[in-house]
C-alpha cells in the first residue's frame, strides 16, 4: 500500500510539483493539499479532478499523512509551518522540505522534527516554474540514506529530470548547494543585463547580441535573454522569481560567504540592482528586472 502524501505550499513552484506527484506518483489515495490561501488549493484540486483533497489546516494535513512535502517562500514561513505541524503527533512521519532556506534553518527543522519522533529529508530543487510544471526539475536530496530512498520515488521521473543525491550527508548540505547554485542564476542575469544594455547603447543592437547568445549559450541564458527582449521582465502580474525571494537567497549567500571568510562581490552588485527593482516594481518585481535596473543606470528607461 502506498503511503498517504500531503503537500503544503502552492506557490508558483509548489503548484507544478504537487501536480506531478498527483498525476505521476502512483498514489492509491488522493494527495492532501494545504495552502495558506485556501482558494488556491481548492482551484488546483478542481483542476486535478479527484486526484487531490484539500485540508483546511496544516494540523489536519499532517495528521492524515505519512509523508509531508513542504515548499514555502522563506525561512520564517517554513519555521511557522513546522510549528503548526508539531501540534500534531508526527511520530514516524517523514517530512520533506523543498523550500530554499539557509542551511542553519534546514538543520534546525531536522533537529526539531527528529526530537518529536519524525524523519526528515531536505529536498530543494533547481528550475523555473515551467520546469516544475513539466516535471523537469533537478532535485537535491540530503539526509539519512533510507529516508532519501523513500523520497526518490517522487523526484526523478515524477517532479524532476535528475537527482543530486547527498544521501548520508548532513541535511544542510542540500540547502548550501541550493543557495550557492542560485548565485549562478543571479550572476547570469546580471551579466546578460549588462551585456544587453551595452549592446543597445554601443550600437551593436540587442537582436545581434541575442543571436550570439542563442548559439553560444542555449538554455537558461537564451531564455532570460528572451525575457529581457520581450519585456517579460516587467509585464507579468505574478513574477516567475519574485524580487523578495531573490534578495532572500542573495542575502543568505552573502552571509554564508562572510561566515566562511570570503565575499561574493558579483552577488553584492546584483543585490543592489534587485533593491532598485523592488523600489520600482514593488512585490511584483522579478529577478529578471535586474535588466531594468541596469538600463536605468545607463540612462535608459526601466521598461524597454
């Protein structure tokens, strides 16, 4: 008999991830959904037509489940979620956190849950919302090997296209990789933004630059270059990667670097541009809005 699963957190990543578990996870019972805004859970449940049920509280979702996935926006949110979860009897339940948080937060979650008799796996993921929806994420798993093996039934081939398996390693290693890995993304966007602005102002032209990017750097570079050229970096009602979450990740990276006796100067530059994005766009600001901030620095308008 397959375990009962629950999913807590239906942001623009969580929605696609739990959809794939519901559709491809070989469950014999409906996936339990919980979201702070219940209408989002109800709407998704209707769209998945019978493959899910909605819980009205975290306690309810946890009490009925054997394996509980969480995917929320920041460290305070996951700590609050686990506070609520621990109001239930969590003995022998397995918690899987897919949130992007500081490694110390991950280790703290594990300690609290294990002390209460539960098991824990850290499972942050790499990939944009479209990859989450398509089941093409890269899943990073850390924790006891036997627990990681249980979770792998729902990663590669279900939520993701590949695993980075840190089974047997400390929980925080998964979050540490996720934070460092996300700095590659923010630095990529910074480099593209500066290149596009120089191409426009020097007379090369952004179309000519984009041709080079397409052949030299297919994949994420080309995708973000397209977002910049199309204006997608400011036109969305719901950002693909919200500015506040990007700054949270950058802040964790800079703090980790300082604690380790080094600096991430490129991340510092990108974070200053993200601060400008937040001032210009507010909560609807997107990480790709770095392009708009660099445009402003170069005497252009934020919107292209």
